[in-house]
C-alpha cells in the first residue's frame, strides 16, 4: 500500500513541476521567425506534385511486391502439401 501512495504523490509532484516549467520556458519558434503558413506561399507546386507522384508510385510498386510474395508463399505451401500427402 505504501508503494502505491508514494508513487501517486511522486507523480503528482513531478506533474506539478512540469506545469511550472512550461510557464517558465519560452515558446518554441524558429530562429528566423518564419512560420509554416509563410513557407507554404513560397512552395513550388510542381515539385510538390512530383514528390506526391513519386511516393504514390513507390506505394503501388510495394503493394505489387507484396502480392508477389503472398502468391509465392501460397504456391510453396501447396507444393509442400502435394509432396507430403501424394
């Protein structure tokens, strides 16, 4: 029982310490002060489109490899079944 009570009081104390530290620490921001919205205005839409197409092609080729692997496993299991029982 004492371990549980000690753990709870320790957790409450560390939680309170973390809340106090959050008030002291400065907010995270980039050194140059540029935010995401400002960067999106500078984005090259063609390069974004090319990167999306590249990722989609990688995804589709990966799924094709997955089908090939599944078919090979099934064929191997059928071959083992055939050799053992026939």
